[in-house]
C-alpha cells in the first residue's frame, strides 16, 4: 500500500473523510480529530491523495444509501413510469436570462456530487457512480398559445433512467416575451424538501453573482457520500435494540386489512392515478393549532397526525392503524446545506382502541413517533425472514414547516412558486400533505389530500377534508383551557 493510500485508510478510521472539491482537497471530521501532525501529513501527500480520490476522467463508486436503494427498487417495478418524479414549478415574470440560469445550475452541479451521480448494480450491489464533472440537464422550449399545463405534465411524467440520469432535470417553457415557467423535476432517489431549499438558494446566489459579473462566494458544500458514511456508522450501533423493537412491532401481527367507508368497488386492475383535493385552513385555525402545539409541548406535526389518525379510524373502522410518514434525517449541522435524499419513511403504528381522550392520544402519537425514528433503518426481511406480506401502510402523512415560497430569487424577475403543480401518480391509497402557508398570515396552514381514484370518490375526499377541519377545531377547543400544561 502506498504512503498516500495508507494515510487515507488511517484518517478514515479516525472519522476523517477526505474529498476533492473544485480542485481542492477538503475534509469533514469530528471536532479535534485533525491534529497539526495529521494536517501536515495531508499537506505533504496532497497530490497523491487527490489522485486517489478522484482519478482524472474516471467516476468514483460508493455504495448507495438506504433511501436510494428503496426508491431505485421501486422504480424498477415500473421502469417507464414517473411515479417517483417530484415537480416544482415557478412562474417567472420578467426578462430571465436562460443562459445565465443554466450556468447557475451548472455551478451547483459542480459543488454537489449528488447532482452528477447515477445508480448502477455492480456485482449484485447498487452503487453510486459519481462523475468527476457534469452539467445540468436543461431543456428550453418556446410554446405560444399552447396548454402550458399539458406541456409541463408531459415533461414531469418522463421517467428517469437512473443508470444514465442524475436525479434532477430542469425545463424552461417560454410562454411569451415577458413570462416563462420553470420546472424542476427531481427523482425520489435525490429528493427531500431540505435539498430543494438548498438548491433554490444556491441557484439564486449564482444567478445574482453572474448577472452582476461577480463570483458567488459560498462555503464548502457537504457531500452526500459523507452523509451516507455517517449513517452507516450510526446504523452499526444499537442494531440488536432496533431489531427487538421491530420484533415486538410485528409480534402484534401484520397490520390488519381494512376498507374505506364509503369506498368504490375495486377494479380488476387497480391503477395509480389519484385525485387532489386542496385543504385551506381558516387562518385563525392555523394559528390556533400552532399556538396550541406550543402550549402543550408538542409540534404541529404531532397535533395534525393525531387528528389524522382519528379521522382514518372513522373512515376505516380500524383501531390498529399504521401510517407512513416522511422524515428528513439531517440533524447534524454539517449536513444542513446538503443536496441529497435523507428521507426515511417510518411506519407509525397507533392503537386507537376505545375512546381515547385527546391528551392520551397526543401522548401516544408523540411516543410512537419518537420510538419509530429511533429504531428505523432495519430491513423487514431481517426481522421477518421470508416475509411475503404486502406494504406496511396504505396511507401517508407529511408536514413541511418550510416551503419553496420566496426561496428562488432572480434579479429583475418576479418569481412565484406554483404549489398546485403535483405529480398525481400515487402508490398510497391516501397521502395527506400539510405545510406552513405564510400567504394566509402568520401561523397559516394549507395542504392537500391525494387519494387513489380507485379507492374512493372526490366527494368522499372533500367530506374527509371538512371532517378533518372539524376534528382539529374540536381538539384545540377542548384543550385550550389547559394552556400551559405539557402532554404527559
């Protein structure tokens, strides 16, 4: 082993991760790990280390993350479908410079390896293939007098070939001389909400700098492989405890099957097309939920999840409910500005037997969420070898405290986030999304129900939305006199 290779192995054992970024050797390390002696060794072997880490013109290979493996596998079930495409559309009013916009995305691609990463199976193992360089997949069209939504939907539905495409593509549609539509389409192997916010912020900074003929000055970007390494180290600890948690979880038996009431007769070949029903909370109710949650020592996410569980019980007659949720696992400050999928989708199992009072239900929801997040990342077949049971949940809930509103800022261009552009292909029967809606005043909340058209009707979804609002009003009304007490 060469001196540089031995040094690389030595520092990695100490938790020091080296990488090449913008032609420089950079590192991520625990506090105090890089001693003056190690720093000198790195300096003296810099050229050799950079050659090892990024051979000229050659991609680097690294094992795929748990999230990448999950969504890659799901994509292989329907390789020509866009089930896992996540679109974000912005209306642009003004003279946007498409050349500068493309260069701005290219600059972000240079900074973040995840935006030039493809996925391939090598010797039976899914690997990240990280290109040493790359540019954004940017398409521009001018379409006057056409159905813009149809054009955007066409672009959004195009499937990603993950062996050839990175998980982001950009489409600019010129509507007229003064108006354009910008669509960012991300694959679930790359997407989480935090990544989108980082992407928009960096594109804005690069675009502003290029227009001003200046250089954007951004701190070094955290890299996805470093995040995956950190998750691998964490997953190696406490494995037996997590296995025991899931053994008890499955010890209650698989989640029971249930039917919607009322429901539609299931077709012989159920599809994945869904219907979207928007949920617009009255501004005062959104503020009450925020204030109520703060008073009782919980988050709005927990309050909303509790009401969602009660609603599902009413519409399914099932008290043993499992709800999937999305959780972005990036608590380490060094990954705050990461672009890469950090989403976990834990299965939350609630016992709604009997008539639980709201305080009891809220406490259970809080505890179930905390336990699930602590014990996640154990493959089901490791707990139950040979299990052929179906999915653990048919319904999902997501809550976003931040949205892309106001995040993309281009000098001389009025930018509007068009939140109602959604991929309406869905695997869950029902997916409820709630997010902070500052356009409706401080503390405002909004969201939507996305349900399979084969599960129940749009009228049922509208009634469900009305019932959900009534439940939330009842919850904050019952517990408002208890202000100042935390859920015990």
